[in-house]
C-alpha cells in the first residue's frame, strides 16, 4: 500500500499482490526525503551497511490524455523486472496513508487496464501486446542509480526486519532518498511508522518534509503541460502539494 499522487508529508504504503497466491504479502511503509550531503557517512555512523548498488531504467506508460495517472493508476516497465501497475486498494483515507495495490502478474495488470480504460476484454494477457490497442504510449523514461542500505535501529530485536534506505539519483539530475519498513499485518503499520520517523529524524529529515518522486519531477521538467494537467486533476489547485507519483 502506497500513496504518491498527493502530499509528501505522510509515509506511503504499498501492498504487493503478485499472483494472488500469497496468503500474507508484505506491506511496505515508506517515506521519501531529499538526501543531505554526507548522508552515506551518517548511515555508517548509525550502523548501516551498504547492501548493493544498482542501475535500472524505468519507463511509464499512459494514454495521451493521462487517463491512468489521473485515475491514480501508474503503469511502469522496469528493465530486468518487467511490468508493474500500482493502483488504489480498498480502504485508506485522503491525507493520511492511501492504500495501494501493486500488481506484477501480467494477466492481472491486463485485466485491470481493460477495466480502467473501458475497453472490455481484449483476449490478450501480455501488456506489451495491449499497448497499441489501448492507445498507451511512453510518457517518461529515465535511468536510476540506486544505493541500497540496511540499518537496524538501536534496541531492535534480532528477529525484527531492518529498515531499508534507498538513495536514488536519476539521469536527469534529481536525487531522492527513501526509508522503508516491511511488515506482514496492517496492525504493525503504526510501529513501522514510528521507526521510519525515528530514523528519518536521525538523518535530519522532518516529518513534515514534502519530497516529490522522480516521475513527477521528470514530468515537471520535460512535459510541463502534462505535469500541470495531472497536478490540477489530483489536487484541484496549482501547487506542488499532493503531487507525488507512485514509484519505487
């Protein structure tokens, strides 16, 4: 469950639903921030370890009218990982954490796209084969260099999942960080939020900090008309609050 077509004040929540077979999928609770100078040294001071450093290209698709994004649906192809669709799930409330479902099985994505775009069943279960018929086109594409860190807060038990900190730099010059916790049950979310706030504070990040995601910044810089149309639809006003696009 995740929320990023809105105010960046609140941590986000994303629930993975790969193929419907997972009885208890992980729930990701996340908060974005702007990395400060010396952030990696600070993570080391706090006992963090760098797990990996990777690069990947993300391409986002929508209709010329941005029908999906305006409906809070985010269709992405990540090289090496395949297709993903993030869309609103049940429950959640505006202004706190909106719940999102993350679809990665192509058949599930195809069915949701047909439903959302009102096309009826196309008899096609691969997303690539549907693009033309659904008038979906690439609206953004960029490469991200990501440094992945793991860190357990002081006092955390051995069985607790460590927090993940992703430090991203996009090839168009935008850098953004993210603190993430993984939990199994929604009842665990408040505690995860507390941990995220605690680590964010240690990293010098305010709970009230509003940080747009890479996609929104890309649209603002390179497709300003699309950015404005999306912003007006999702917020009803001409400012950047409430304008984060769902991504990770």
